[in-house]
């Protein structure tokens, strides 16, 4: 069943006041929103996403002046970043407050906050007297939605309303920075590049490398953004050549920045930005992953993106999409 999609902000606000779930557009990805101060409403998010309860949620505000009434405040360096990039694809993990339900913070003494840069959702947030808890509007572990139709396809019958704000401009989730320690720490690569962050507040600590069982940002879970078909990440040309030596030869779709591969039909190749623009590529990434996944194929081969700018966020998402399933193809796993 397809949920009810529309552009009625007042209706969305009413649903949220009643403790119902509404999918909302943001500049990064669509969110699955509930009243962030209503525990019974937030519980529904976990149920609908099948999300592990240890994975806390980001609270969305129309502006950061609303933090104070909840006993929250941004440290100085966070304020500097907020002045430069917010509203925008940046989330701050800061010390929590007893006014925030434990279900939002997963019982941790910290809370994540952000002001999304989408006019529709900013208007919605203005009309509400509570922040919205909103994870990405996909079943846990699957590819995040960057259009209202993506949400409808995956969660359409589980939300009261899908507020349509068009395709997401940024296309990967917000960058998350923790301010719990002396030195700010990057928890997730996202829509604001590391270079741009460090240009404002200087060097920050980076996420701990590799898979962590009990991650500080559980979005760092190794297996995430999973496509139905196995996905391998690396030098795509090499990977395609190796795959073509297998018997039977797998049918392949490719994802790359600019490269095209002579051994694959053009229709099976997703070049995310022919001009090599990493921001454009990020905005197309999740849609391309879905399109590739919907084709009659056996394998998705993703080319490693340049390790700079939004290329870091793109590689991060592709790494998490690459799973051990790829072993069945005897393909080298991405690191
Ligand atoms: O762009 C975005 O951030 C989107 C849109 C909808 O705003 N939201 C999003 O939410 O990506 P979600 O739940 O899919 O990812 C949020 C990440 C998770 O990895 C979660 O673990 C981390 O933020 N997080 C939330 N609260 C935290 C906290 N108190 N401490 C550490 N990490 C936290
Ligand atoms: Mg998510």
C-alpha cells in the first residue's frame, strides 16, 4: 500500500501533534519524524524502522535558539560551525538534559541536534512547539530515501503522511560531530566536508577506523545502506575484469564518478557526475544504488571515489553497503 503523499504542512503538523509518524523532506535525506519529546511517539519510529534501541536519534529544530528551553546549549566551537553552516547538513552531539526522553538518546548522556536546510520542514518545525526526532526514513540497514517515492516504496503503509519536498539536494546524511570531549570528533562523514569543518574550527579527531561492535555513533555500524544485490567497492575496472572470469559471468551494474567501462552495456552504468563534481555525485548516490538494485543483475560494482570533499562521505556509504555476501563471487572485499 502506498502512503498518502502531499504538500500540506498544516496537516503534517496535526499528525505530529497527535503523536503520529510523518516522513519529512530535508536537504540530506527524508526523515521519519515524530514528536521528539513524546516517548510513545518516538517508540513508533524504532518499531517501524526495526531499528535497534541502542541507536539514538537526531532532534531537529527550526533554529538553535530553541535549545535553551530544553536545558541544552552548543559549545563555542559548535556555535562557530552553526553560524557558518546552519541551517545545513551538520549535526552536533552535545551533553544531554533530563528534559530529553531517554528513548531519543538511547539512554546515553548526550543528544544529537540539527537545523535542516529545507524550507518545507523549517516551516513545519516553526509551527510546532517541540523538536522532531527523525532518523532517515528507511528500514534499518537499508539505503536512505532521497525522494518521497523512495519513502512510499519502503515505509508507505507505516506513516500517517509523507510530506513531499522534492528530491533531496545534498543526498547524503548530515555530518555528525561530537562535542563531548575536549577535542571535537567527527562521528560520521556527511554533507559538510571535513575540509570545510576544519577550515572553521581547526583539526578535529577522526572516527575510529574499522568496525566497532559498540560504536559511539551506531550509524557507524559496518553493515548499513545494504542493497539487495551484493555490492563490491574498489577499482571498478579491475573488479569488472575479475568478475568476467567467473563462470557463470555475473550480470553487473556499475557506479562511478566519471568512468565508463567498455565491458558493460551503457544502461547498466551509473556515472554520478560526468563533470567530476563530488557534490553532484553525492546527490545522486542513493538513487543510483536503488536503480542499480532494481535491475536484472547479480552484482553492483562501485568505483572508489576520490578521498576528498564529499568523496569521503560517498566512500563511507559504499563501504557500508559492501557486504560479506560478495565473498560468493570470490571478489576482494572493500576495506
Ligand atoms: O541527515 C541526517 O542526519 C538525517 C536527516 C533525516 O536529518 N538523519 C539521519 O538520522 O541520518 P539517522 O538516525 O539515520 O542517523 C543518525 C546518526 C546515527 O548514526 C546515530 O547513531 C547518531 O546519529 N546519533 C544520534 N544521537 C547520537 C548521540 N546522542 N550520540 C552519538 N551518536 C548519535
Ligand atoms: Mg540512517
